[in-house]
């Protein structure tokens, strides 16, 4: 899942508006921010296997550190713990931790049964990606709801060109990944997946205008 995670971050901003959108997007996408780093370090692995699901050609056969349920809980504890230490707000820290773990839940809905609960399995996955129309329906609906919540929360006025550019960019990346050619190899994929880090400074900049 991709736009579905962004949707949760937008909804999170509505639930805890004092937190920067950058922090929210980092929380819901933390596992995918870490994943290319672990791929490049040779600690996790992915294969390009066109046809493995209808929606994505990627075979996520080894990603226990970033994408196991226990891993996600551990990353959530680190992320929310860091927030708690610096901002001393337990409610927000819990919401951010839930944001991190929501990534695992949504991936378990999208992926085929390759998402580990513990690092060595068992593996879960409801396989939403086996249907392109169902994937698009679920993710685009979530994205629309997330955007509506964000806008209604005062998060996107006319001045927020940067915010809308970011949302357009994410949509283009999403459709490019869904309908474009598969990446040539796992290493190229890992390097291009690092570009997701751009979202953090971009969201921070787009969210700087104070909310009402
Ligand atoms: Zn993921």
C-alpha cells in the first residue's frame, strides 16, 4: 500500500494538529523509510517477479526487520519514545505509535501472505494486490477521506501550493509504480525507494503555515 498510508498520516494530522505533517508522514511511512536502507545494507531482500501479484511485480520474500509485526512495534516504540522524550505528550506519542503500526496492518491487507508476524513467520497477507480495481478503489477512497479530513481541519488553504504539489507528486508516483514498467533490478529499486525520504522535508515545509 502507498496512498493508503499517506491517508492515515493526513487523518493523524487532523487528530493531533500540533504535530507537523512531516512527523505524521514519517510515522505512517517509517517502515518504508527504513526498508531501502536495510535493502542496500544487504540485511533485507526483495526480488522483481512480474506477475507475482496483479498490482506489484515485487516479491517481498525477506523483510523481517522493517516489516514484521514485532519489528513494527519496536520501531513504533523508538519513534513514539523519541517524541515522548522531547515533547512530553503521552497521548500524541500513543497516536504516533499507532501510526507506525498501522503501516504493518495496511501492508498485511495489501500483500500476498509474505508479511511476517515474527521475523521467521508466520506470514500473513489478505492479497488485496491480487486485484487492481480493488486496490485502486480501497487506496483512492482512503486517500480522498484523508485529504478531506486534512482540508476540513484547516490544513490546506489557497496558500498551500506546496502541499497540493506534494499530493499530486504522490499520486503520479503511485500510478507510475502501478502501471509503469517493473524496476530493472532490486538495487535500482532500493535506490529509487530512498526518494521517499523527500516527503519529510517537503511535508515539513508545506505544513509550516500555522493551522487555525
Ligand atoms: Zn511497507
